[in-house]
């Protein structure tokens, strides 16, 4: 498995840039939460518990946008999460992630784009595990004891090899929630 790390922000509402490094310590990209405007940020922090307006961008080492991810909330029903590749080898592809169970603490998600179907599962204080065709293809975990140092591990058999994709899924679905 290929291993990547980054320092996640200490708070869910943070817009800190998180640089993602490979096992050699080289920066391979970054992710950052953003808000459309100050009004959204204020509403999100005061009434949204820092998880209503969820938008994250990923950039390559040169600063070019590679992924734009957004959550669409509804008055009734579960939110939809869209991960849109704006650059890189998957440019133009959009993945849709939706929670499949009704558990708040250990949610499970179904992530899909055309013929690529990924599920994610976790149990308390364990890795978030991503599966494709019944096989574990990637893992994501953030460790509070290490000031939210976060690990992404990707198996060679994964259809999506981009660590920024799994970092965004982990941040969006499990850290910010």
C-alpha cells in the first residue's frame, strides 16, 4: 500500500491548507476547506455546527485545482456529496457519495461514478476503509493523539489512485461529517 500523510486542521470550520506528503516527505498536493462568502462561514459556525456548508478543494503541487467537492443539504433526507475532478487524469469525472445507513457515529457511504463503485465503512477509533468489489482498496485515519495527523493508504488495485480523492472523502464524510 502507498502511504500518504497530512496534518488535518484542529477544528472542523478551519480553512487551513493541508499539504499532503508521500512516504518520502515530498508534497504531492493539498486540500483546503473553503466558503463561498463570509455570510456562509458565519451561518455555518453559528447555526450549522461547522458542517452545513461543506466545500473542499484539492490542488496539485503547482497550485492547480484538481478536485472541487461540495455537499448539498436538504431539509428532509440525507445530504449528497459530489467530488468533481477539475484536472489530472480523472478530469471531468464526478463521484457521488451518499450515506447508506442511519448511524451518526459510524456512517457508511456508497461512492459512485459510472462503473466505479466504492463503499466506505468504519468502526469507532478505527480506520475508515474503502472497498471495491468486496476488496479493501484504501484506508483513511486521523489521530487526535498526534494533533490530527492523518494517514491515507492506497492499495495498487484501487481504480482511483489519487490520494487527494481519499483525503477529501475522509475530511468531508468523516472529519467534518
